[in-house]
């Protein structure tokens, strides 16, 4: 599972095309809400199940996307947050979850 192309569509969706075929599409707001870094994970765990984080516009705009080895991508959000490493299987899970909502 290796990305052939990674892009932002309509300023609101992350689209990844993989070498094994198929594309993933995830809304940026959902992607940020599901950030896998320790700080964001801890914040989600400390909230009730009904908690829905609200983000300012800069918090869901992507400044940079970079590959992490051959297993993940990292995202630097416009507000400077950049500690989440999104592994490809996790992105696939998020794309399926996002489309089910």
C-alpha cells in the first residue's frame, strides 16, 4: 500500500490514490478530529462520548503533507499542529468511517 498521489480537493477533502488501486477520500475536519497524536488522543479520552470538538478555520486547513517512511503520512495543519502520524491502514479505516456517517 503505497500512495501514488496525495492531494486536497475543494479545500475540504484529502484524497489519496494508492498503487493497489482505489482512492481514499476523507473530510479534513474529520481527519483533524481523529488526529492520532498522544495529545489529541488524550483529549478525546477525557471527554464524554457526545463531545464534538469545534475547530477554527486554520485548524482544518493543511499547510503541508509529507510521507513518513513507507507506512504513513504526516500533516502540518495551518495552526502549526503536526504531531499526528496517520498510518495508511488508519487512513483507510477513517475513510470508511467518514463515508458511513
